[in-house]
């Protein structure tokens, strides 16, 4: 097990906190809380550094080391597209602390990840994930054997991560107790619960039923890192114990290709056991085994050997948004520059799919008069 040569002093170094401030404010310079912090940046960083510094309680060397830093309360926002979720956001000072940890820890953990893990990693992403899966599907379809695809869908992944399991994984790689204490504060927030009881939808969960020992806040920088670290345990198990060659993951979106259906059923059984016993997660009823010649739904696309098509639900949301933008423009409520920016972003998205007919349909159906 690889342990990292990193200390708490590396995290709370003034230069690291200064860089964290730069990254945390990128693209958000004019928000009120950013402007307020930047007006007294050095004093704010020094104050945060002091809060993150550990001292013996009451100055007694026999007492444990403690710091005065505590994670603040989250702002909650309910969204419904593309599906119901609760998004959580921290105040600026806490986002700065998250960046300080992310800058130092994420590169170390990233080196431990498998090649075909594509979520929230440099030089990876959805486009490369789709292309890689399509390459494997082409190989499978050229084979004389009949190949099958196992699509794994983890039930409410971000809401069900077990905090004790996550801390145990982190402690295998990080030996500095002060870093682990800070990470525990980020994961086990005293102010806000992130976890859902099994089988409960976030929009239907009562405030008193949310769990404090489960879940990660969707929208957090460190949640992306922790999500990859947590499921890297499954990646390593599948690659090294189950010897699965064609295994690809984008966050909690996982696809496996295998040339024998009965063996794939056994693999599914082993994965379910590992998820239950080790990671305390479960698969939902969207998990399935299908022939490899059928379209595979993965990271927002339907993928076959010949085509990568945009999902129907994504196309519907895109057309709905364009119609809304068109009405705003015709009513004089937005400028043509805003319209053009929106349309160019959609055109950029479409070019990553097999979507010639879709592009023509948009051009034919929507027009924006500028005179």
C-alpha cells in the first residue's frame, strides 16, 4: 500500500493557501463574498492559517493537539435537471481550505488510479471515455465470440458513501494525524448532514432523516476527489482480483465487457458482494447485462460500434432550452451575444456526437432575427 510523503505543514503553507485562494476565486472574482475576502486577502489567509494550526489544548503538552478551524454551514439548493439533486455550497473561506487540500492530495492519489478511470481527472473526461468504450465495443463486435456488456449503476452513490470506510481508505495512504483530523472535519461536517437512508429520494427526504455518517455534498471540490478515491477500491479489485481487462469508469458510471454471459453473471455477483461488504454500497435495478451489439448508455451517450449518439433526454432538454432562449431574444430580454454564446456551446457539444441530422434540425427549426 503506497503511503504519501506529505505533512500538515505542506497543506497550511502560506504559498499553498495563496494558490488555493487564486484557484477558489477563478471565474468568481465579482461575487460579494470573494470581493469581501480579496479586500483583505493577506489578513484573511493568515487568520485561516492560524485556525488550521494545531496547538496543545490549554497549552498543556499532555493534552491532544487541536485546531480552531471548523467547517461552516452549507447552502442547499434543490435542482431537478437532469434529475432531482440537492446541491450544496460552502462559504468562501471553506472552499479555499478545500482547494489547499485538493492541490496537494489529488495529484498523489491520481497516480494510484487505473488508466481507464475518466471522471474529474486531467487529460481524461467524457469525450475520451466514450471514445475508449467505442473502441472496445468495435473489438468485441469483430470477435467470433458473442460478447456481453455489464452496466453497473450504484444506488445514490454520492449520498451513500460511508464516512468510516472513506476515512479508513485515506488513513492507509496518509500517516500525518493532523491531515487526517482536518479531512475528518471536511467529511464529517458537524453542521450539515449529507447522507440519505437507503431507498429514499433526496427531494422526498425530511430534514431530520438525513444521515451524518453517510454521503458527500454534491458540488464540492473535495467530493470529486473523495468519490474517485472511494471507488478506486472497486477499480483495483476488478482489475487485479477479478482480472477484468475491459473495465471503464466515469465516477459512478461503470461498464464491463466480457465474452461469456454466465461468467459475467458471476463477476456481477462478486462485485455486489465487494460493494456490500467492503464499501457498504449497493447496485440499483438499472444494473444489467446485454449483448455488446446493442447500444450502451454511458456518460450521457448511447454508444455502438458505429455511432455515439446523444441521449434522447439530453436532446429534449437542449431543444427546450433553445426555444426558451429564442423567446427571450424575441422579447428583447437578452442580447444576440448571449444567444450566440449559448448556441456555440451547443454546437461545441454536438460535435462530439454522431449528430449530423440533429445539427441540421436545429439550424432549420430555429432562427434569430437581428434586425
